[in-house]
């Protein structure tokens, strides 16, 4: 039975992606801290109501 070995070259090449993902998570946290969730949800509801034709 062979033991799977990890490819270190793959791990090194994805470091930039991990950094970008971490930056995105930090920025989402900052947006939540500023209270922008309600603004985004309000805009989403308005767009949905316009597309459906209810509003």
C-alpha cells in the first residue's frame, strides 16, 4: 500500500491565493463592523422588487 505524499510545489504556489482570501475575509469583517450589512440587504431587496415588478 502506498502512502500519499503531498506536493510541496503545489502548496508554495497557492500562498498568494491564501493571502488574497485572508485579505477578503478581513475586509468582510471590516464591512460587518461598520454596519454595511443592512445597506447591502436593502439594495438587494430593492433590486429584487424591481425585477419581479412588485415595487
